[in-house]
């Protein structure tokens, strides 16, 4: 049965799905509200685990997978914890097999490879309509429409399709905020970084329930685009309202919040171009009970947005894309009825997707529950103990990045 797929959102999940369908010869068009691939900063670095990389291998044709590989940075070999005055607490060795580290903008560039004719930029979806003949029509802010056999909401955490299709699916504000920035990796910047950053990311545990995550993105083929990214995590009650604040105000706020921190970390923040400083409110979806499958479905953050505490949101979106592409390809080959395939996708996706949501929320709570001085001292003592007892360390961090 010919199946025409409409995908709303050219983010990580939407583009991976488009690639998977293209590979299977299933016609699909992606509609994206950005005016072009470089319309806005895409954020910084993403860690992809073996599940995400395997899903990409499935979706991308070998030549496109090569473009993705070339966009990846050197994989991390360690993860180190420090105090805010840069005293080392713990170093964990991480397995690099099957893992990748990729800058978001270069990743999106790689995922766009070969899709030039299948993407419509500048198309803001406002909702959809189900048609009497069983097809579905996407509605756009410019008054245009597009009709297909199946509509996939890949429009991220604020999904307009989810709001219409599953209006009872809620988003929980975790009360955590991140402010992040990025700097080119010049010799002057490199001199400010903790030594262990060259082998893997660094987490700073700080008083007041705050933390900072630092990571390098060093490309394997050329050093010209190498960068370091930092992200400060803090409670909304500490940061105050962030929406609408300029990069300059956000950077000044980070400088204020990190007043007693090591001068190198403060210099790093100070040297960040304010155009590269952004804030995010950390939200988590509330799992919803199963629904009756129809010609509308969802993937990635549109259905199971999760906190970044475990670094698995994009990996899960990629897993969705590979699964849905596989099932829609079976429909196109006449092996499965459409609604049965959508139903199977949704049953599997909601099970592992909401499990990832729960795990990510639990991890965020674990990381942020202890913000009193005594609790921080206890956490640091535990990290030092793990550093001194390798078998304990291996057990505690057995599923790091998974
Ligand atoms: C600080 C931070 C760090 C993270 N680090 C990691 C990590 O290391 N590893 C990991 O696996 N995950 C990580 N994540 C999670 C990851 O970023 C998301 O899970 C992932 O981007 C979800 O992909 P997606 O395709 O579902 O949505 P998105 O990538 O958000 O894409 C949605 C797309 O839809 C478009 N869109 C939205 N609305 C409309 C509309 N109405 N009409 C048309 N287009 C629309 C948007 O412009 C966007 O292009 C992190 C998240 C945060 C906040």
C-alpha cells in the first residue's frame, strides 16, 4: 500500500525518521518552522549511546552515516567530578565502544544530507484535521495545508500536535533551570580548563544545589571548530525567572551565582560570547495511558520529553525513528495494515519511552535532592570513597550513558 508520510519538525527524531523512510523508499516530507538549517543555535553537545548509534545506523544510508561519523568529536573516556573550587572528587572510566559525542549543529547538518528535496522550511504547523477518507491534513500558519496517510509529530517538547491529539498529556516543571554557553577552544581558553576535561566531561558539585557540566567537542579531522561548552544547573527559586532574559543578563546571572567558585571557571563564563548563552527550563512529560491508534502518531520529545539528567532524550528519539521507519516500510510493502503498524509502534515506544522519562526524572531528583551543606559534604565524601574503591565505583556507574 503506498503510504505518504508527513513529519512535523526537522529535529533529531524527525530527520532520522525521514532518513529511514528515504532509505526504505517511502515518500515523506518534513515541515519545519525554522526558516533554514542555520536559523537559530541548536544548542551544544550531545552524547549518543550504543542504542542511539545503532538506530542511526539503521536509519542512515551508509554514505550518510559516514557524514555523521565525520561530524562526531573524540569520544569521552572518563567522567570526572570536582568541587566548585576545582578539587577533584572522583574519576570514572567510561566505555567508548559504540558511543559518540556530536555537536548539535553539525549533527543536524549531517542528518539533512540528501533530504534537500524533502524538507519545507518556514512551515509552522498549527494543528491537523482528520479527513473522511482516512487521510490526515496538516495545517500551517501561512494558510497552506498538506495531506498524507500518516502524520508524525516530531515537533519537540512544546508539540502542537500532541496538545490537539492527546490534550491530557501533561508536562511537569521540575523546577530546575540550565544556563549554557559555548566558547571556541583557543589556547587561552584551554588554559582555564581542568586537566581531566581533555579525556571526558566534568561535573562540578557546588553549594546551594547548583552544579556545572563542562565538555569538550574536539573533532577528529580538524581542530578549527573545536569548542568547550558549559551548563550551569540550578533551581528556579535560585535563578528567578529566565524566560526573555538576554544572553548578557544570563551571563551576568551565572557570574553572580558562581561568585565563590574557582577563578578559572569564572573566567570561562566571563569569556563566553553573550550571543552563545541560552537558558532552558527542565520539564518532564507525565506518562499517559495507551490510546487507540490512528493516522496521527508522535515521536521523541513530542511524546516523552525527559530531563537531561541521564543524557538519553535524543537517543530515545532516534530509537523511535528507527522503529517507526521499519514499521512504515512494512506497511508500504503491503505486509502490515497502517493502523496495526502504528499501534505496534506506540505500544513499544510508550513502554521504553516512558521508562526513560521515569529514569531521567529519578536521576534529576537524586542529583538535586541534597542541597544543604551537610548533604553536599556527605555526597562529596561518597564520591571520594568511590574513587578510592574501584569495584564500588564500577558497580555504581555500571549503566553510565545508557
Ligand atoms: C541541556 C540538555 C542536554 C541534553 N543532552 C542530551 C544528550 O547528551 N544526549 C541525549 O540523548 N539527549 C540529550 N538531551 C535531550 C535531547 O536534546 C532531546 O531529547 C532531543 O533533542 C529530542 O529530539 P526531537 O527530535 O524529539 O525534538 P527536537 O530536537 O526538539 O526537534 C523538534 C523540531 O520541531 C520543530 N518544531 C517545533 N514546533 C513546530 C511547529 N509547530 N511546526 C513545525 N516545526 C516545529 C523545532 O523547530 C525543532 O526543529 C539534552 C537536552 C537538554 C535540554
